[in-house]
C-alpha cells in the first residue's frame, strides 16, 4: 500500500462522511480526496515531483491534509517544516534539504519571505489560508491547482520510494531531516489500526502538530485509515479542547503528557464536562506514574493507551489499557510484528531486566538523515539495527521500561543518575504540576541533580521540603540539590520540555556541550 491509497480506500468506503473539520470549514472524504488529487496532478503537471524537494510550512490548518496526501500521490518528497522554526532554523533547513517550493500558511508567510534572500534554491512560494492575492513573491494554492484534474494521478510510485521528510526535535543544534518511504509509514498505521483502541466513529482532535511524526503519521494518518472525522486544532489550548469535547463531538485525542496535565489541572475541569472523551492515546514524552494515576482517577471511564516511538523509527510500542496500573512504569510492549531489542555498548543483546540502548529493525525505520551520511551511519549498528539513543530494559513479559535519554543522563561522582527517576518522585508530590530534572556543574562531583518546578495553582511548598521529600522516595544521593520554582517550562512544538534551554544558564561558563 502507498500513503495516497490510505485516503483513496477510505473515500471509496464512505465518500460523504466528514473527513476534516477546521472551525466552520469542512470536507467530506470525497472532497478531501478530490482536492488531494488536484494538488497531486498540479505537482506532476508542473514537474515538482522530479529531482527536487517541496515543503509545507504550517500549523494544523484546514488545507494541510490535502497538501499532504496530494504530495504523497504525486511521487514528490514533501518536507514538513515546523511552524515553530526560528528564521535561522528555517533558513538552515530549507538550504540543507534542497527545497525549491514551499506551501505556506498565510500566518507564516512573513517569516518565510524574510529568509528568501538567503535561500537561493527556493524558487516558489504558494500561500494558503487567505485571504491573499498573488504577487511577485508568491502565488495562491487555488491558482496553483486551478486547472488540475480531480482524477487519481497517473504516476508510478514504489513502496520503497521516499515521500516525506520530518525533522528531529532540535533540542540541541539544528534539526536533522529524517527521510521516510511509503512502506515505513504505512506499516505504522497498519499496526496502529490493529492495536490502538480507536473506532471508525470516533471524532479525533488533531492537536499534536502535523509537522511532527506523532501528529501526522501515528495519529492523523491512522485516523484517516480508520475513516474517522478529524478536527484540526492549530495550537494547543486546554479551554478550547474541553469545549471541543463538551460541545463539538470530539471523542478521541492523541496528547503529550504536558497537554493532558493542562486539561486535568484546569480550574474549570470536571469529569462531567469531559464525559464524551472516550479514548486518549498519549506519548511523545515520558509520563510519570503519578501523572498517569492522576489521569486515571480524574477520568476513570476513559480508555487510555500509552505509546512510544521516535522520528527515525515511527511508533514502536503500545501499552494495552488493562496494563495501565500493573505496568504503569512501562511504555508498553512492541507491536506484535516488530523487532525491538536492548543492546549493550558492544551491540550485544541483553537479557530481560538489563538496561541498555533500545534498538529496532524493520520496514518502519528511516531511510536516512537527508544528505548526512556520517550521522546516518552512526544511527545504525553494523548489523542494521537502528539505535534510538534511549536507555531502557525489557521485563520477562516483553514490556519496555524507559530509563532515560542517554544524553540526559547525569553522571555524578562516576555514577549514572537518570532524571526520570527523580521526576517521578517530584510528580508524586501533590503541589507539583510540572517539573524538569537536569544536571548542573559541580567542582567535586562533576554534576549534581537540579530541578525546575511549576507548582499547582494555589499550592505551596518550600525548596528544602521538596528536596527532603525526594530523599525519602529515592536514594538520598539522587535527590536534587537545587530546586527553582518557575511559572512555566520551555517546550518544543509538540510539548516536550526543553531541558537544554533550561540548562544553558547553569553551564554557560563551563566547557561542556548541552
């Protein structure tokens, strides 16, 4: 199966069902498929599917799905640019990825136009989401495909052909372009359809950015494969989400833990207002046991599933709802037909219970980092296993337990300390809403644990009290030596806490990469 066929098959099954809702704008599956076909045929007719890359620069807007599926049906490679890119990141990524044409939402056109003098390969800018009028700097999406056919495009595409580039989170240095082929992302939706608790009659809230692998391939694309109605949410707002569930028919959502936290901690939250929220799939960042317990207590009737994956590999594991408490510390087990293992530093497999690097192999892994052969080589073992960079272990039942990101590990006095263990302790305190644990420099120990903490509204606790609370929960040497109370934590576009941003102030006078 090809990516474009996911939409075509769902359209054939229920052509007049609502596919996309964005405010007052709506498309049926037939209308979405026809618009995607017009985009595809325009790309083919104008030669944009050959020897060059095109891109989309947008949040979750009404036109995104048609451009996505249209590009996939055309045989072109579509790069998904983060709506949160700075001008420098945007310029770097456009040049690095050889992008000739960008489809851009009108709200982001100004920042794109600001980098055109330094992006010589960028020849065309196609704006959507008007009202706009074409000028010498850009053309409109409507004019781009106005003469194109609504018929299925006549182009030969192989499952092994590249069709998309997404970008790593950019938590350190510039983002890397992850190249994926049709087979690698179709298999993710096939597995999700088999093992997620979605239903075809669900109304999905698409709040996680479509320029990120979780929002696009794992969630939105799978929802289209199910034949669900997808409600676009351009930016996260817990008030709006609660209203969508209460009044606009939303029954399901994929959220990251920080988003879930903002809903159940909302001052106007009640279980009654969210009684229509049937299914919550979450991932993208670790969720502590304490956070999970808060969710299960707040919405006991909702079906909750945690998943784990990354840009380079797609979705890897899923935890069935019946294991939410008995395997609460895990991120689930590998999909039933997926190879996943734990390797030591010499790339030897480790037995259950032994922590090491999580590796995977199969159709689902990326083709490469775009034009970066050295980093691509480093990402794989000699035997062809993709190295995730995450540390974890498998238990006897095959459930995966994340220990931490290898790059976040704190080395104090020669001993490894994993921030997630400390974060779990902090989250179990009733006054803690959010936290981030990281290493700070110490002349004697090398590094010591520190934390930034956001308190629950109306709650107070002293730094010394919280440090001692942690010391009672975990080994005393792992307790944070410094806790700073802050109003908010910096996050990526998908809600991951940016520890590298927090750490800069502590490491600025020390010779160490963060």
